[in-house]
């Protein structure tokens, strides 16, 4: 299983970025996908998840209303659209995948995921 996260960068507060997570080595539409982030000196935070059908979504309170997770199963890719970015969103963002036995299953914590990508840095200067 390989997960390749991309799309990070430097953006001013109030700006937007779209992260992508491209998967290979799995039957993508059998997997729930999540995003987690690690900021310097802070605990890891799980920020978003999407069921394999795309019909169920989860967001951390800190990003609700600003971030949108979506997936394109034909492209084996999940996206995290991040709007109204704040300095506190600065972190390395990781995507994760785990098998989901039914279409509506969500996994909303890091410990529930077996496969992780390498991370992409998002920096929002204060």
C-alpha cells in the first residue's frame, strides 16, 4: 500500500490550499481515508475522514466549516480542500487508509488506520 500526499505549501492567512492523497496497491473504494496533522510542539490531531462511498464525512471541530474532504474513486485520490486558513493550521498533514467492511463506516482516530502516507507541509505565517 502506498499513499502519496501532496499539495502543501506556504499560504497567507485567509488563503486556500488543496491537498491530495493518491493511493496505490489497494482496492481504493474498499477503504476509508482520513487526514491527520502534526504541528510542532502540539499533539497529533485527526482532522477529517471520508467513508469509501463518500457518503459519510467527519471533521474535527477546529476545521469544521473551513475544510472539505472528498474523494474520486476513479482516480484513487482523496482531496482535502482547506479554506480560510489560519496560522494554527500550520502542520505536516498526513493521509491514512484502512479497510472498511461496509460503505458507511468512518474511522475517526489515528489508531484506527493501518496505512499512512509520508506527509505534506502546510505553513500559514502569523
